[in-house]
C-alpha cells in the first residue's frame, strides 16, 4: 500500500496536519480504510498543502 509517510510524525497544531506528510489526523487514522483512488487523490493534494503550510509558518 502506498503511503506518503516519511517517518517524521509531528502535528502542526495551527494547521492540524502532519508536518512530515501533510495529512490530517483523520486521514492518517483512516488511511488503511481508504480505497486506492481515495489515497491517490489525497496524495495528489499533499504538495499544495505542504507548500501552504510552509508559507504560513514563515
């Protein structure tokens, strides 16, 4: 199963996402239940989320 996890699990409390992979706590918890297409959709959204999070932390 493909996962965006990079073994850097630290939650950004202001944005409510993992700083390592960009997923929300709900997405992390439900990852194994999602269909392959749902996981792919989320993985495609992550670069934009991470870029937004980086910009907001500056």
